[in-house]
């Protein structure tokens, strides 16, 4: 991988249980080959990572290109994306940049950073 591969994702909520990151289907198709089973998201300004298992996420490969699990929910809540019981103003989710930093046959690593406006 010689050039930096970055794309925009936004905060996503699936109701009470789901919080994560949503991308376009075009970006899903470009950056996530179907053989990828796991991705690791390295959080900028932190040594923390979030792992998302894609092996059983049939919706991700069909109509729902979201990366969401318990860890993504916890990170969004811990980092102030919930204010006064609300996540963000309806229709204005936070924007982030995902940058692919490495990939092999079964997994890919990305760096997540807040998108500068």
C-alpha cells in the first residue's frame, strides 16, 4: 500500500443498543474486501484500539455498512458524543476520518480521527 487510503465515516445510532460508525456502500466496497474477517481501529490521540468482527455481520455486507459493537458504543459515549441524554443533533452526526494503515488476507487496521471541519 503506497498511497494513504482515507475516507469519511459518521456517527451512527441504531436506537437503544447500537452506536458506531457508518460509511457509504461505495467506501465499504472499496476498503473492505469480503475476505476480511476483523478490523482494528486505532484511536487517534490514544493508545486504545477497537476490534470489530466482520465474520458474522451479514448486514454490513448487504444493506447496513456500519461498524458497531459494544466497544464503538462505549468509545462514543466516553468521548462526549452524548450530551444531556441525546447523542447529537438529529441529522448532524459527528464526522470522522478512517485511514487504512495496514491490511492482510484476514484483517485490516485503520486509524480513526475526528474530521476537521
